[in-house]
C-alpha cells in the first residue's frame, strides 16, 4: 500500500498535505512520543501518532510501535494526511474523535484502519489534545493518537462484547450476518433463547413492517466497522411489533455488535 501511495519518500502522493510543518510543531510532536518516564506521553509499547488537529490532519511523527502495528514507516507517513488510515465509511468516526480532542477532552473509539499491508485492522484509538506555544504566540492544535489492536492481537480472540444487562446481539461481519451470541437482555426482549437464533440472521426478529432498506444499511455499516444507527419495526416471538432503535459497534476482527 505504501508503494502505491508513494514511489519514494520525496515523491508526490495523493495523501500528502503538501504543507511544510513548523519546526515547533514537529519538535512538540516528537517530544510527545517520548516515554512518560522521560516527560513524554507514551506508555510502554504503546503505538502512537501525532497529527495536526486542523484538516487534513497532517501526520507529524510516529513511534516504532506505530510502524510495527500498521506497517507504515516514518518516510511514508510523516507529512501525510491522516486519511491514509481511513476510508469513506470510517472518516466520520475519526472526525468526531478529533473534534472532541479539539474541545480539550480525550475520546476513545474502535475503528477499522488501513495498514501498509493492504489489509485492515480493528483498532482501539484514543485521541487526546496536545497543545504547545506557536511561533506567533497562538496555541495550534495537535492531537496524540494512541492505538492498540481491539482483539489484543490474539488469534480469534474477540473482546467480550455482550453485556448481559443490555439488549445486544453479536453477529459475523459478512453477509448474511449470522448471529454468534446474544445477551440475556436481547433474548428477553424478543422472547427467544440464544440457541434458537445462533447461526441465523437477525431477520428472525423482522417482518412485513420492517424497513428492510434501513436494516440492510445498518448491517453494512456494522460490517465496515462504523457506528451505524437506524430505527425500524421488529417483532418478538409472539408476533408483537414495536419500534426499536439499533446501533452497531465493532466487536473483534470478524464480528460486530447490534444493540437495541
């Protein structure tokens, strides 16, 4: 992917911002990448990237752990726009997190990220503000992005996505989105046991009054690692229909959660 984006470190690139960063910004970014023990912002073995908060979010510096996680080497990402990690379906999640960081608060989210290895990884990302005095006395916004694999790098190890107190189902992220597990809250809401829905799609709680287009868009958003939302009619085991609001969130490398 890096080779497709840049022929070499100095070549023009579709993701390159084309703007030279101030020495103060770059120096602040590199200081932030120092370990906490040396006055920096990075915990032990934490993958970290520092970028400008202003669009197009030019990447200023990253550490060795970031390169190991994503495959992007320093000569490929410094001066590049943050969208090298994004695609159209995940850009809104990144912008929301950066917006929160600009307001002075850290924001954590899970998102599918592009890597230099031509594949995507589901990552936990924390965006936090980093301020430093600029040459003109202003406080230009920089953001520190710390990242880790959402599945902690364990083969087949999905995080515990089912909260038994909530109405939530975990499904595979490939159509037809077979159910892998449901919470006690979900089973109670629809009046069905987990065993009755495992290996089936969530169409088991849909019917003639369901907006199938909205349901399809919701599942497609979930499959792409995005935070999908939709409101439509679903049915319990007795055929009683009711309006329900659904949200999706990433859940491991091969599944996502649908909460009602």
